[in-house]
């Protein structure tokens, strides 16, 4: 209970050498880690000060499969107005490795930054392949938002070919944790499975889509996440088994009519 409470406070504010900070952006999944079929995934990051004043803060890396901890690896930054900085592998720049999630911590009154995050397979001399991942404002709400809250629903789609592609699903909760029902629907909309799940505050994990859904998925099925309490971000990551080319989708809030 103490760990959960401390994690909840961590998402609301933190006190460091930089003073009081808040979570200004969340990048749900980052990594510097080997994958299947000879892949190696990294996360490149660009940060641009929106301008008008200096921007001082830090990125904090929270490893997978546990709640965030106050001592998690971090990377401080300080940018003058309109300045840009980048890291080809932001997780490695922190002296960390593996899969996790990233928070951008800023003082409460800061200029609005521009963040570009790219997750890519590093194939060495053969180049890279990857996708751009939106940095999420945890206060974002409404239709189309990747932040799902109580009473909202988001949808992911399984790949159209599960022989060529492998499919994982990741969950990142915010300060209150989350409880949700996961529905698997066939291509005609029929419910084929449902499971109730609960996640601690400030928790991240990425698992196979079958493990997340609680059932072996079929091609083109949909995974519907209905949130009963709390808030979370859910994404699907599809990777080509031949080229290791990855792609990414958020479960965004959908508008539903009865």
C-alpha cells in the first residue's frame, strides 16, 4: 500500500534538485533492448523549447512490469528559448537498458515543448525502420484522445495477417491506476471473450496481445477496452517477422451512440 501511494504522488508532482516538477508529457513505451528475430529496438528523441523562456526539466525512465519508483533513472536537460536537443538512444543516454516508459518532468509553469519520439529497429549497416510515437499530455481528454478515463472506450485492431506479423499490447496507467473490461470481438462484432483487469498507479507493461486479451486472437479481430475507473494509455505494436519493421496504434477514445 505504501508503494502504491508513493507512486501516485510521483505522478502528481516530484521534488528534485530542479524543484517542484509535474508530469508534462508521457511517452508510453521506450526501449533500448533486443527483440525477436534478431531485432534491436532503440528510441530516438528530439526536444525543442517552445520559446519565450528557458526550459529546464528531466526525462525519467520507468522500467517495465512494475510501478514507477522515485529512484528510477533520469536525464536532466536545460534548453534556451527555441533551442533543440536530441538523443539517438534516450534510454542508453540514461545509462539504462530494456523496455519501459518515459515521463517528461517540468516545473509547473514552463514553456510548451515540442517532443518527437521515434522507436526503431537498428539493423546496423542495413539501416533502421520504425515509427513516430506521440508524446501524450496526461491531462488530455475527449474523443480521439489516447488517454482513456472512467466511462470511455478505446479500440485496437489485431493484424490482418498473424503469420507475417507479431502483435504486442502495452499499458501505461497514470496516477490513479485503472480498472477496465477488455472485450474481444470477431469481425462481425460478436463478442468472443471478455476479461476484467486492474492495474496499479504509474504502472507499465508490454505483453503479447493474446496474454493481454486473455485469449488467442484471430486476424482482424478487435480489442475493445472499456474503462470503469482511473486512467490509462493502451497501445498496440505490430512487427513484421521478416524485416522487423514495427508499427504502432493507440487505443483512442471513441464516440459511441446507443
